[in-house]
C-alpha cells in the first residue's frame, strides 16, 4: 500500500457507525415482519435486478420511482431483492465516502441520490429483504478506479493493496445500510490465489460490518459445477448462478444454504419473453423451500425502470397461493 493511501485509510476508520445491526437468522426476516416469509413474500422466492447495466447512464437515477418498484415486488410476492450497487463501468447508484476519499475523481460517476437506502426502506415496509450486489474486484472497465484501488485483471490474484482498499469501501456501505442490508452477493470471484487468512478476515468483516448475521454469497461462475461452490471462508449462501437449471433442483451436499439464480428472460437483464412457464417456476420454488433454500429470478427493467408486464403476470401466477 502506498504512503499516500495510509493516512486516508486511518481517517476512514474514524467514520461514524451506521445503523444498528439486525440479529435475525433468516434472509427475509426484518424487524417489522414475522418469520422468514415476511409480510408479503413467498418464502425463498426473490428477484434480482441488474441496475445499472453498462448501457444505462447514472443520470437517469433521478427518474427511478422507488415506491412503484417496491409495490411491484410485493405484487410478485418476492421475499428478497438482489440489487446491483454497480458493475464494471465504474458507475454506482449510491455515494460512498470511503471510495470518494480514496479515489476523489470517482465522485463524478455517482448521483447524490442514495437509491439503495430509499429502496431498502420501501422494501422493509413490505417485509422484503435487501441483498446488495457488488463485483469482488474493482470495476474492470474503469482504468482510473483500477489503478487508484491497486487492482489488476480479475483473472489474476488480487493484490494485497486492493484487498485493503476495497474492504474499506465495502465496510463504508455495510455500515451505512446496516440492518437494511441482509446480505451481499459478490460476483467475479475467479481467482483468490494468495489471499491470506488476514485478507479474508478483513474482507469478511467488512461485508458483515453493521449487521453481523448477513448472508454472503461469492460467485465463482455459472453452471452445475460452480453454482454451489464455497469460494470464501465466510460464505454461507450459494451464489447459485445457473442459466439452465434442471427440472428438479439439486446440489451436492453443502454447508451453504441452497440458492438458485437464473434469468427469466433470454439472459441477464434482457427484456425478452419468459423462458419458463409458471408451473416450472412454482415447482422450483416448492423444491427450494422444501430444502430451506431460495430461488431468485433476474428480471429486466424497461427504460422507465419498470418490470415488464408479461414477467410480472407470470411471476404472480407462479407465486399465487393454491386454492
């Protein structure tokens, strides 16, 4: 780590603590809800939203209707939402004091609106849990952030300087969202060669800062051989990425909670016709629930940040109580 970065990290350690930690044991349980099912959700069924994709501008964040978004998730009876804070283009949908102290120029790619905070509060009113998504590595398409944070290609081992800096960034968000964030889903965990016990302790402590019982998923890749891997010592939830799940969901014996994550459309965030009928979704939800697990569908948003009506109708049918 450079001498220039050390004073910044010492200063960041003095950041004021965030919200009080939540002590509930289940991913959908929030202080205002009763049990893992929550106020509205179907136990173990949730939605993932890839916002912002690289094709969208951070400038559009001001038009995002949080209440309509949360109402639609409740209408689909979701128990949890996986929400992308950012991906690989360097844009994030929320400010981060630590990141902006370490890399001041990055503030230009952030809206002053704290969208995850607004969404988390709206979801809590419906008994829906919030899980935050973030790449495990620095934004691979942002040269400034890659250099500033001390990272290299995600296909190479993460440098110690990067682990220290990125853990500080994650801790800042973790403390800020506190009990509103019941989990993290880290993408692109392709190479952890050389990470020491201390590196993992720092990273995992950052992810659980502000809420020590969070669900943590680390995604090493897609498919039958990878969706259930344990890629980090503190991981307790399968990453679950599975583009073509089997008709009957199964996974190798694992200490991790079962989780299957697949797009309802043709691919991630693609506004296309649903790939699966309601009966198939209903069966998967039942199978994961029977094993205490979770099924998450990736659903795209249109240009106005609304779910596609055909997707909402299909999911409502799949989650509707049986007569």
